């Protein structure tokens, strides 16, 4: 196969992977809007399905590399940190989507590129390049536009949604940068498979233990009807309703955002049901849309595409993730997006392009697709 065909195959695969990441965000929004599904449960199923599929794939195709990686004592702490970062990125993304919408959450997630750039500059003991600085300004302008919808004196985006979105970007930064030392010795699929398994175990444990704790503490800390899903008939009349310019809303109870009871409710819902009641469409969206397509297939396609076109070009193609999330949410879930939201998306895309192109020299050393801030894995 000639070089041109190989390149375009890589482009198609990378775009497909990034788009599937965006599709998973729309599926999470669908689950949050249509069923009483907690973010902890979504993350547990997502991580479990992806971990199983990646483990089988790597065991069949890369058994020697897998045994070599698992047999290295020096690699184990980094793998654990990587797996924890993967889980944190999944749970914070799910909460961010539930409190805003798929498009907004994915654009906020993309600010991880800025954090990666800043940490890289600190490590190299240098100031950001001009393109880095301009990219940083684009990211700040994008986040401000989405949060204020152009009214600079008012935050329209729910404060809790904005906080979880930034937490998601920080967790993305952790899992992107943690395994860099491993990439020179083992291939990405093997490393990611091990991280997925660790993240999957963490996700299941957090879900089981957290749901049990919430059920026990609900009467004493006020986790109950006030934390029902937005628009639920059981929400207290004193609940303040806040909505973003994108049309997403979230209910806030009397406790301030960030209070322990509020954080527990964001992650585990109202408690009382370990496995939510869903029809076939809900399970298909969760297992098929989020677990198989939005995590396993998305990562596989994107990594394969990056291996053919290179990390810099792959990073630029990763812009399809937030764009895909916004377009799919608008077409499938009829989520309204304002001009400020789309302008924020354009600015975020510009930031990713600037930072990725500026980081060519760093990219060659680390082979890191800086814009590969997928929620997921």
C-alpha cells in the first residue's frame, strides 16, 4: 500500500476514534436525562467493559509485552497512577455531562491540553512559546464564553458543572502524562490495557462502596429528594434551578456546591438502588455506546490512526471529539447550543492546533498526542 493510502487510512481511523469519544458523551447525556443512572454506575460499567475487551485483545495479540510489563516492579507504581487517572477522568466526565451537557463537558475537558503544555514548560524550565501563550488565551476565552454566554458579569453555566469540568481536565492531564516513561519500552495498547484494568477495578470498588455509604448516610446528611434528577417531581420546592446557555440545567440543594453531601449526590445520585432500572435502549447506550464504541473502539481506532499519521497530526484530528459531541447531542438529543457555545468550540479547536503545532519538538521526544484528551478512556 502506498504512503498516501496509509496516511488517509490513518486520518479516517483517528477521526472515527475521536468522533466515537464524542458519541460516548452524547450517550452519557442520554442516560442522565432519561434514566436515574448515577455517574458512578456509568463509570463502573464503562470501565469494566473496556477493561475486559482490552485485556482479551492484548493477551491474544501482545502476550509477551503484557507479561514483560506486569513483571517489571519499576513500572507498577506508574501503572497504578495511570489507572487511577483513567478512572478519575471517566467519573469526572460523567458527572460533568450530567450537570451540563455532552458538548459543553467535552469542550471543558479539552482544556487539559493547556495543563499539559504548562506542566511541560515547567519541567523544561522555559516560558511558553508565543503559540502556546496564544493557545492559552484561546482556551481561557472559550471557557469564559461557555460559562457566561457572553454576559461577562454573570456565570450562566452551573458552578458545579464548571468545577467538575475543570476537575475532568486535570484528571485527563494526569493520565496523559503519568505513563510517558513507559512508552519508550512498551507499546501503547499494552500500557492502556493494564491501566484500563486498574481503572476498572477502582471504578467497581468505588461504585459498590460508595452506593452502600450513600444509602446508609442518606437520612443523616440530607441525600434524598433534593438531589433527584433535574426536573424530577421529587425535587424539593426550595431547590434552585440553574441552567446554562446551552440549555442544560441542574438542581442545587440548599447545601453549597462542593459540600460533601452535594459531591456525593453528584457521583452516586440519590441512593437506594444499586443497579438502575433501564430498558433495552438504556443498556444498549451504556454498554454498547459508552463501553464498546465510546471507549474500546474509540481508543483502538484513534491509537491506530495516530500510529499512521503521527502524534502531531493525530492531536489536530482529536478536535473532532468536542465537535462530534456537540453535533451529536444537537441532532440526537435536541440539545440547544448558542452562538457563544459554538464560538467557544472554535476557540478551543484553535488552542489545540496552536499548542500541538508549537509542541512538535516535544512531541517527537515523548510521542504524546497532546490533544488526545479523550474522556475516556
